[in-house]
C-alpha cells in the first residue's frame, strides 16, 4: 500500500514535469496547439521593439458649405464641389495651438496608461520635449504589433448629429468602457455575442438620455383616402457614432436610454473559439483606447525597429545546460548520501522545479536574466531544505521550522524587491517570492509525505 502511494505521487510529479517542459497539446482543426501559457520574457532575453511616435505635420482636406460648415460627403469631384458652392480647404492635422508641451505630456501620460491597461509592465517611455516626439521601448512578443497599434491611435470618440455634424458627446462624457459577453438570439443561431459596454459620467448619462429622447425612432401611420392601405414612415433624424472620425454606426434610438450606457455589438455572433477570440481582442483594443481618453496630438509611427537581445540563443543554451549539469550533480549527491530517501528527495525536487516553472507562467512574472537567477536561488534554498529534512528524518517538523525562521530576513527583502519598478530587480524578487511560497507549501504536503512513507518502508 505504501509503495502504491509513492508510485502515485511519483507519477503525479512526472505528469507535472511533462506539462512544465513539454506542454499540453490539443488538436485545433488540422494542427496541434500548446494550451500552456507562454513565459513573459524581459527585453534582455527576448529583444525589444523601439518605436518613435512623431508629431504629425501633414495637412488634411476638408470641404465646407457656403455657411462654413464641414461637409461629410465623400468622393466629390472638383466639379461637384464647385456646382454646390462648396469650398475645399487644407488644414493641419495638428494646428499650432495643439503643439504645446502640456499636450505632449498629456499624450505621453495617456500612452503610458494604455500600456498599463493592456498589461505591459516591462517598457520604457520618453518624451522629447523640444519636438514632442515620444520614444517607446517594448518587449518583443506575439502582441507587440497590436500594442503599437493601440498606443499610436488617437482614440477620439464623438456622437454627432448625422445631418448637421454637431458634436453631441465626446470622450469627456465617458466614465469607463468594458468588454461584455451575451448569448446570441434565435435569429443568429445562438452562439456568443461580444459587446463594447460604454458607461458615461453623470453629466454624460443625462446628455445621452436627452439625445435618445430627441433622436428616438418614431413610426407614423398614414392612411390613404380609401382607408384600404397603410404606409409607415420612420423619422430620419439620426446620430452617428464616430471613433477617430470614422463612422462606426448611424442610427436613431428605439426608446429613451436611461441607464447611462451604450452597448455596441462587435462583429457577429460567434460559435467557434477562434472567431470569438478575434472579436474579444478587437473589442478589448477599442475599450483600451476609449477608456484612456483621446490623445490631444496626432502622431505618426515613424520608427518601428526590432532590437536583438545581447544574450543570444547559444549563450542562453550554455547557461541552461550548465545549470542543468549542477542540478544533476546535486541530485547524485543526495542519492549517494541518503540512498533510498535521497531518491525520494530528488523526485520531490523535480516536482518543485516543474511547479515553479508553471507558476511563473501563470502569475505573469516577467523573466529577465536576473529572474532566472532568482529561480536558481529558489532551487538552491529548496535543495538545502530537502537536505535538512533528509538529515533529520526524525525531526522534520523542527528542521522545517528552523529553516524558515532563518529565512525571514531574506523573505522581507524579497517582498521589497517585488515592488521595485526596475525590471531586473522586480523579476528577481517575483521569482524568489513564488519560490518561497511554493517551498513552504510543497514541502509540507509532498516532500514530507514522500519521506514519511519512505522512512516507514525502511
């Protein structure tokens, strides 16, 4: 029975080790995909993307009518413009009044807020105050291109009268924007729908209610002279919702909106995971941009350069194989010194390493070279603890207690490191922190169980 328990624990550790080092693969359509979350590597290991956002200096063409109002009609020829008495003008995208140091700093703050909202923790951002250009250094990963798209977008929100182009609401009326899910209707064959939930401020909610009362869809029924036919006409007064001057939708309201919220459907109802994820990503990007406000200055993406890491794959491989060699030597020492119990200690340590690798993935720890060093130190401390537990097989509880009492000063220092904004230090602190947490729990449950069963078998 005791051998069965040891074998069960060992098999569980083997399974965890396979997951940590190989992954979990499932078939998606005609390919196999790893469902395990990727590591978040710092720029010193993965490389970085250097981006320069340059203040736009180009002009845009607008068309005005005889009263000086901007005309939204598109694709008008010069002859049509002259025929209607319109005037074509060239105006800067950034007028001189906009290009101020205050607006440059506001733009930098909004871009940094977007980075934090997206979840990018490892970045550098710098403002060139004389030119207004913003330099951003980002870690290179699968989402870098989308992140750059989000930070280079203006994010201007407007609700305007479709006929007069009068601005009825703008970014200042928005309180927060969230992504929501809902079941599809019978007409759309169920599935899942993705919505952009725009919640307005107290003043914005009042504006929305007034607008929805004024622009509500009204159906009038006209009866012919013979009263044999009825004709229904719908009010044409509509509002247009625009993001960065692009019309998202034009509509009138079915009924007054008193909730202070607008829900916009993103895409159609989805039934497969990939399509749903695409809609969620699209909605999340829009939510990030709108929730952080519009950038007062229009920027162009002038530079988008990938910078290779100084640490090559070969160098990293040498470091990993060297560490692996020391780990194997340490395991051999345990097995020679403690024989059967030493083998159980090695099994326990393999599980510890594997679990720590999984934990740092799902806690979004940014792994730098210092972070790898933190994982090495965590393993060394666990190695020392397991060695003490093996040496004092009859006093494991006291050995465990004595070890962690001595570690209190180190643990306080590690927790402090976690809150330091500099990536190398915080990465080291976070990997060590989770190493300590795992060490405290794992050795009580797994290592203690293995050694207890092994001692009774001897």
